C-alpha cells in the first residue's frame, strides 16, 4: 500500500514545487502507513484550532463558564471568564446571563483584573484590525466584540448594536470603496460612502476597551454598571451559559478565530482563574500534550499567527488523542465534513462523507488534518501540510483530492 501511495504522490504535478508534509496513520493497528517530511515543522494556520479544541474538551465540561460572581453587601461583583456567547449574534443565546445581570437587585460591579492578554495574539498582523477574522480578545466579550452593518433604505446603514449608529460617518467620494466600511484603528469610529453600501452584512471588530464594555453593558442591560480592579474572590460562584458543543461546532466548521481565542482563555480560567494565553499554553505543553512526538511551537488559540509550528506526525497524534477523548458520533458532528459542511463543503465529496478534517489557510500555506473513513470501514488519521506554495490554495486542494480518494478506495 505504501509503495502504491508513494506512486500517487510522485504523479502529482505540484507537490515538488513547495514544502509539503504528510502523515497517514492507522490507529487500529498502531502503524504508520505513509509519511513524507512528517517530522518537519510547518506553519499550521487554523489546524491550531485542533489544539484549542482538545484542551477545551479536556477542561471545560459540557457547558461554558459565563462568569464568576460574588455578592458583597448591596453589590454583585462579577468577572469574565472569556465566554464569547453573551449577545453573540451567531450563538443561540439562552438569555441566562443577560437575565441574571438584568434582574440583580444590587449594584453591578465588573472587574477585568483576571485578564492578562494584549488585544492581538503574538505575530498577528496589526493592519488586519478592521477585518472580521482579527477580533480583539477580552475577558467579557459583548456581541462577539463586533459591529455588523447592512444596507437599509434611503442609502443608509443598519447598525448592530444600535448604540454605534452615531459613530458612523460618511467618507469622501474619492476614497477607495474597498473596504466599503472602514474603522479607525484606535477608536470605534466607522466610515462609509453612501453610494457604496455593503451588499451583504459586513462584520467589523470593535476597538475593545473597558469604557466601551461598560457603555455596552449599560446600554444593553438598561442599568448602571461600574468598574473596579479586584482579584477574583475565593468565595465566588460560577454561572454557566450555553452548551460547549455549540461553540466548538462554529469554531471548527467555520474556522472562527475569535471563538478559538476565547475558548483558550476559558481553558485558562478553568485551570487557574487566569485569562493568560501564553501561560495556559505552557501549562498544556507540560501536561496534556506531553505525549506528542515533537514539541509544538504554539502561541495562540486560532492559528492566525505564523509563529505557530507543528509537524504532521504531531498533528496525527493530537487527532488520535482527540479521537480517544470524544465519541466518534459527536466528534464527526463537530468537524467539517467533506462535501457537506464547513470549510470543506465544496471539497472531498463522496457517496457518503468520508473526510472529517480541519483546514488551515494563510497566504501561501494550506493544511488539512483529520479523519478518513475507507471503503472497507477503517478509520485512518492523516495530516497534509503545505507551506510556501507560489499559487492559490485551490491548486493544493485539487492535488490532495485524488490522494485522499485513493486511500479511501484502496485501504
């Protein structure tokens, strides 16, 4: 089988034009079927989210921790845990957190003292700040830390949350219409040209700050909220929000960077009440990930950073760990399925889905790591990693498709 598969790789017209790695593993027999550069490090892009997913499954339980709180006198003091779901438009909010805060009889006091991150992860591109894939992280996100714009009658914009409507201004007619809506780098001031309204809903990250959070909470809850810098009280209680799988599904299938970053913060909160990505990763490296063949160079939750470096055989071992921790039916419901949903909805189609895998794409880099069900019913684990190719990612996807189909048919 390995010789036949090797021939398939040699017949590809593109794999020798850039740096490519591959590992194929049979967990049933514990054997490596085929590997190419499997011990070499690659930029994984959003394959990094598989690390975040594994840590989340191990530490977060069935429901997401929404906040920590304690009653002191006539005040309710609360701390964020990194939960991304509060009023997030793509997560079906059960209103539990909203009602809890809205209906408190005492004074609401928020503290962000347990949050230690910068607005962006290490190695993120600073000039990506106005794009939906580069949302700032926070201990207590609101509305997914984004503002959404859509066209309204009479050449106007519909803005959500509405509190930012007065923060939108016209830009000059000679300004480039791309992007159609822009945000000032260091403030929540938005600009658009009235004759260049968005065709679809445009999502732009907030410039997050404590005053912005307090303003949004007061506007949303309809009551006063104050801020104090207080450490988490040892007597604090935990309020839970939504099922964890509802967050994992969007994070994995749509490759949502913001959800991935917030999930890793949630893991830190679960471990030691500290929202500190680098310390959380260090802890996970020394504990949960100690059985990986090559130590990951891991810096963020989403893979937006090019500082991340993993090997294909490490990706395979991680996927085996995940498979042993999550029942297959649940796991395959969460992962993108070839020809069906997520980022591979248009790729790797079969009579029935046979590829359940996470993509990872940055400019000139594309990876695909996951599970393959063969025609004989075997479950195999694979990782394809492509770095530094000089063309579009569709070329690598087209080159991978016959390899994966061959494995399915012949193993």
